[in-house]
């Protein structure tokens, strides 16, 4: 029925959110070019702030620890994105 279809559509809809994350030392994105990073399907990197400079991300831009990354993404991808970008402590 139409009522059931509307109910399903309402609960399947994703919500877009803006997210600010800091590229952590040892993360899977640090030292890599943006074009080489496999972000989740619904993630768009819209800005990178390095120190006092703002950068429009390009495929050749290499990320370093401490870069502030600004994303537009679905709320369902935030946890995956955070895991990619957060600092990783490596065992010695």
C-alpha cells in the first residue's frame, strides 16, 4: 500500500551532515594524495585547512598530520570516515 511505501521511504532516507576531522598521525590518509584515497561512496572532501591556509582539495594534494579535513557525507558514513582519519598508534 501507499502508506507502507511512504513509511519505508521515510526510514531509508539518509541525512547529509558536515563533518570536521583532523588527520591523525599514522592514519590511513596521512602521506597519501587525495586522489589515491578510497573514501566511502557518499563522502565529499570539500576543504582542507593546514595551519592558517585553506586549500581546495585536488587529487594531487598530499595530506599531513594535523590537516583539518571538512567533509560532506551521509550520517551513516561518519563512523567509517572517522576510523580512516583518526590517529593510529603503532607498536614498536
